[in-house]
C-alpha cells in the first residue's frame, strides 16, 4: 500500500476531513491533499505524523525472501531425464510463441 493510501485511509477511518487532519498537524489542507495524491512521496516522518494524528501508527517489518523454490526443484527431480527434457522443450516452444506474439503487439 502506498503512503498516500495509508494517509487517506487512516484519515477517513478516523472520520476526519483533510482540513481537520491539517489542523491537528499544523499544516494546510492543500498540504494534506498533496500527501494523499497517488504520485506523492512523503517522508517516513511525515507518514508517521499523519498516521498518529489519525490515531494510528506505522509498523514495518522485514523478512528474508526464499532464495529458491525448493518444491519446484523436488518436483523436477522426480521426473526422469527424458521427462525433464520434454518439459524443457515444450517450455521453450511456448516461450518462442509468446515472444512472437509480443513482437506483433504495437507499443
């Protein structure tokens, strides 16, 4: 979810107008409107302040992405060499077909 969406949804959930949120933050209503625009990019501090003024707080987390999908590897290893080669060949044919279609589509 974007920062703009977080600010807008938090404000609306709190039952606040842009002017009311602006008053709580000591900024103007057009400033709040600019933060809520889809292309806006407020700082994390601004986002935290706007959410707090709406009765919410920003919570972030990070986790490691899996490096490899081991289930797909295990599935492929259960296939015989001939089955893996056939699967690869069909995959390449499909990719060539998609590439040909993509080249025909005007950009």
